[in-house]
C-alpha cells in the first residue's frame, strides 16, 4: 500500500513558484530526487507492523474529579497506577501532564477533539516512572493541545492560580504547576 506519493517535477516547480523560491532546473531535479527517496522510506516505515508495548501494572480507569475535588481545574483525571514496590521513585505519587499516554486512562490533551481517546499503552516516561516505583495518581490539565501560553484555553474552564485567581497559572504546564 502506498501512503505517500512522490511529488512530480511539475508539483515541485509549482511549489517553488508559489513560494517565490526561483529554483533553477538543477535545483528542482535535486529536490525531486530527495523527495522520491523520502516517500519510498516513509512508505516502507508505514508498511511495518507497529509494536504495542505490553501494559505491566494493573490499573483502573479512574474518574474525572468533581468540582469539590478540583477547585482550580488542575486535574484532568484521577487514577491510581502503582508501580514497583522499590526503586528511585518508590512511594512517590506523580501526576503526569495529560499529553502523556497512560494505558487505560482517558487522554484529551486539553482538546475536545480528543475527548474519549483512551491509550492502549504507557508512554515511555510513564513506564519508566512505574518501573522505578512511582504511583501515577492522575493527569494534570493542559490547555488546548498544549498550545497556549496562559492557562485559559481549556474546555472545562481556566486553570486557576491558587495564590491569586486573577492571574494565570502558567502555560501548558499550568495544571502541573497548581498540583
């Protein structure tokens, strides 16, 4: 199956013209050769089966916290995923940003477009924290797709600064900062 089509010489010429790059014929040929190789490589990669890392620690999906549990809108989701009983992080409770996969725990990355998505495996950072004994206790709220320099772009309300609710709690890590 072909996922990526290599652009034709005419496609590259049109793009060059649209961007006012003024590419010579020799430059266009060089770009064409480069892009053909990239498309072939991408098609090969997309044809390979994608391995799914095993989920190693028991967990339940948890819950969206109530308003009483979440007065500053800093929690996206609460859960409990306990890792190893020993390690450098043994006994530590960690809330990860809601852009990191935690298998079986909903992930929204601050966007209604992703609401309902539940990852099938843990992000590498989550797996490593669990291997070192951490307990994942939930996911911190992030603004829409982590693309906001303040804490107001969240579908469930702005992430409030607990020290002064008239001020921003930060940017994409505002939920983490509050927790």
